[in-house]
C-alpha cells in the first residue's frame, strides 16, 4: 500500500497578507535565557526635549549621551529603550543611520544594549522637523511628539508610506547584536486626554490598530534576529479575553510580552502573574512613578523574582521635565516637586536620592 503523506502548513495572515509567524515559546525563551536580567531606562539625553531633538543632525549630542550612559553603566544598567521618529528617516535616511551607528558605538562601549521604538502615539500629535520648542516651565514632557502623528494616522496612503522607514531601520540592524529587541509601536491608541486630547482624531484606536497591523506585517517580513514586541498597556488588570483590541493583538502576536505598569507592588505582582500565563518572557518597558508607589525598592524585587526585564521611565532630569507628574498639565507647579515623579539623576550626575541609586547598583550587580 502506498503511503500518502499530507503536509499541513500553518500560516498567519493580516488583511489577507501572509506574514512570518511569531517566535515559538521554545525559541523566544531560549533567546531570553542568553540575555541575563535586562534592566535599564527609557533614555533621551537631558539636552533633548524629544526624539527629534535627540536625533536631528544639528542637535545630536554624543558628548552628553556618552556622559549619561556612563552613569547608567556605573549603577549596573545594561540596556536602554530609545525612541526614533519617521520624519528623521523621511528627511535623511543616511544621516539618521549614521547617527544611530554613533549612538550604538557609545552604548556598546558602556555595555548597554538598545531596544528601539519605531512609532509612538503619545503626546503632541503634530510633529515637525527643525528647531524644537523650549520646555514649558514645570510641565511633564512638554515637547514630546508622536510618530507618525494625527495627519498621517488618519490617511491610509500616508500610513503605507511608512513601510520604507520600518523596513529600512529594521533591515539595517536586523543582525546587530547591540540591538536587543524591536518595540514597533509605543502605546498605540493613546488619546492623551490630559494634554492634547482635543487635537486627537475621533476613533483613534481604530486608526492605530489598522496601522499597528501594517507595521507588524512589515517588521515580520524583514525577519530580524531580534524579537518583535508591542505594548500591552491599557488592559494590565484584565484577562486576555477582556483586553482591548489593541492589547489583545499585542498579546497574541508579540514574541516577548511587552507591558507598561505604573502601579504599586500589589498591583504589579498581579499584573506579572497574569501576563506570565503567556509562557513567554515578560518585558516591562515603562514603570517607576514614585507618587503612585511604583519605586525601585518596591518593584525591582518583584521583577527579579519573576525574571522580568525592566525599563523605568526617565533617567537624567533635563528638557523632558519628567520629574514633574502627569497632572502638571492641569495643575500649576512653580518649582521642583519635593517628590520627583520619574528620573534618577540630576543633570550634573548627582543622584536624586543617593540611597536609591545605591539600592539599584546593589540589586543589579549581585
């Protein structure tokens, strides 16, 4: 009797387009085991108010980057999460690549691997190249800009034009060991209600989910050697089946589970335990807001216990002004708050709280 062999191929499609599968649990956990405990911060040099000022040729500041990453190395951090912007690619792809290379040269010197963020739905929805505004005094993140922003997000053709940016950046660094993870879209669907909500499009979540699916497809087509991730950020207190559509897509398709959690120890532990049911590595790419009880002393032990990679928001107090809380958009502050919201160091390298940096260093160097 002849043997009949039936071969079944499993494929994944988005909008009818076949895309590469997410990494298997076995593959991604094997990769994660090789990384060690990844701990760092969301990094923008103190001399930059936003991603554009960080990366534009006229304001790119390798001297400050080098000095501040030295402080990160000194306390034992081994990774940073860094935002890029599509307008920089549109303006001068070669120049942007060269500056990224310079940044990676500096970060590698300090033993720091980088997670790049390609798009971002948070803060000002109308980004523009050129000289960036000076900070509004005493306001949290007064100059941070979205990528792509309102005008691109609501136009499908303009969204499609982002393909060259996404593929161009990932392709260039797809086998670069200095790049540890790709975060393809930060907090998609964020309506920025306390700051720029009135400028956001209606049904923003729908536009963002449509773009997220496209970006995910483009990233998978490049097949990078690093894992791909997207944020679970609105549904951390919910089961998988009760998540928002954006969070559910992120949870179901990310290689590593990338989440945000600004919460006290009890809520953070519950969040970690809930997301751990994925059987995939957990990466908390935003935490640490002292005012809400999310502190290094309270949260790092939980992340260490569950082997969760951790990127706190804020590193050096500077033009982003994230020592001020979110409510500074609606509440008037006239000077430095007694309790900083984010950030670890003053601009001269002095720790905000010496005991805090001592604790971080001891925790990471054990």
